[in-house]
């Protein structure tokens, strides 16, 4: 049940409370970022209360059996939410427990907890194809022309242009946009990496007009989505100067749900994070490098490669396939000595040199001679007019 708080600090026993506070201080000593410090408070609280409900009075009382039993409870949905936890979620709770154990010097318990590994599960990446994205762009432009919800249109165009994380979108400042040069630059909150991308020319006038529109709201000269332009609610949980993450998600869903393909088909109901997946797949399917995607998304190259490499058959992959399968395709014999109606096998061949592909496994020395195991150099074979060694 996302959005509903189920774990509370005042439920902790004195021993678990002290252990969790030590874990929080441990995170501060490690100089964790603001977003990581939030997890330092959250996951140790979750796992502490989960153990309490099992009757484990303190972290020092954790045994192999109680830990493995808790893991099975997670997998079978015996949690406060009643939902089965995914392996990645269990991994995060384990990380919270590890932090508790390290902060409190419980090395014996830590030893068997760190041995446990979560099950790897295939990543499910959801992205929109080009037709779906253009359908959303078309609806957004119509909504802008009709004067409907300009902030929702801009939210979509921002995500289409550079797809920030939802937290960064709410904090987006006008200083990050250079409309004269059609560029966006901003620091990602998660890792402080500098993200950058270009804005399509067709959207520049819309961003410029919206900038003038939002000036009438307090904070609109600084932020794209100042809090003052939102509707008052009974909750004052958001103390920020900007619109909250929930509102931005609703805006993006409104664009998606009202957009249609040319045949009337609805857009796939993917979450806002799919803007990031869509951008990555757009670039990689076009044969671009992981480095290009990294500059836009603000993720490391290793992270992007880990998430997307299994989904993309790049031009480099195709080239490797054609090299390994020289008879992989046929084409018309146009421009050859053969009849034009004839189809012939084409592909990569071993270059026309004196060496076969097998022989080129040898080593070329500084004098230009090839050496292979158990064979005289090929140049020497030629000079002596001797036959090639049978093992070469």
C-alpha cells in the first residue's frame, strides 16, 4: 500500500531504538547523501519492527533461523502491507540490517547475514515506442493550444526532453534551461551528476511562453512548478517551495491517459519513470553509445549497460554476427560477373592474405614475421620454399 505509513518509530523497544539510532549515525559518518540518509532511517526501522514481531528482542538475538524465517515471511506476503516483497525490496531491508549490525559492532551476526544473497530476477523495463511518444506530444500541444493545464503540458515536455527523476522534476529551476541555445543542464539530486540534453526547436516557444505565464505566481521566477500555483489541500506535509512529486505524477498520467494513437489505441499505462527508459531505448536502438545515454540520464555507464544491454541488439552486435556467420545473408549479383537474377551469399570473408584466419592466431614480431606454437615463422617458410607445417 504505497503512500500509507505502516511502520512507526515509537513502536521500537529501547534496544532496537538505540540500535537504529546508531545505524543512522553510522550513515552520517559515512557522509551519505540526503536521499541515502532517508533510507538510513527507513530500512533499519522496517527490519527492526519486523524482527520485533517475530519476538527477537534485540539485534544481538538474531540467529540464522530467525533471519531465514523473516526472509520467507517477506516472500510469502506475511508483512504489514500483506504484499509479497520483491527480491530487490528484501535486499534493501537486508542492507538496513547490515547497517545496524556494523554500527553496533555485532560481527558474529553480521557474518551470516552477509553470506545470504537475494535471488536475481530479470529486470522488467517498460518504455513507449516512438508512435506512443508522438501521440503524447500531439495531445500535449493540443492541450497547450486550448489553454488547458499549462503546467501539465510543460511537465510532459520536460520529461520528454531530458526525463529527470521525479524528485528532480519538482525542484527544476529556470536557470537549468538555456532557451536561446535549446539546452538543458541540471545536477541530479541522487548522485550530483550533471545531466544535459537539447530541447527540440518546436517546443522552445512553449517553454518561453510558459516562463512568462508562471511569473505571476510566487516563486515562478525561480521554479518551473512553484508551490503557489498548486491547489490548497487539507495536508501541509509538503514544506517545499515547489509542487510535490505526487502532483507531477498525476499531471503526467493525465497526458498519457488522454493521448491516443492514430487508430484510437490507448497509450500503455506505464509509470513516469518509463520516460527515462524510453529515452535510453531511443538512443540505444539508434546505435548510440552508453556514454551518450549516461550524459542525459545522469546514471553511470555501468548502470545503463547493466539495465539495457540485454534488451538491445546494437549495430555492433549485428556486425559481430555477420563476421561470425559469413553466409548469413543473400543479395542480388548486380555488378558482378554472375547473372543479375542470381542471388549469392555475402558477408565477411577472411581477408585475401597469405594467412588463413586460423593462422592469424599467431604472434607478429617486430620484423613482421608470424609465429605460432610449434611452427616456424611464415616468412621463413616462404623464403625456404617449404610446405606449411601440418599443425599450422
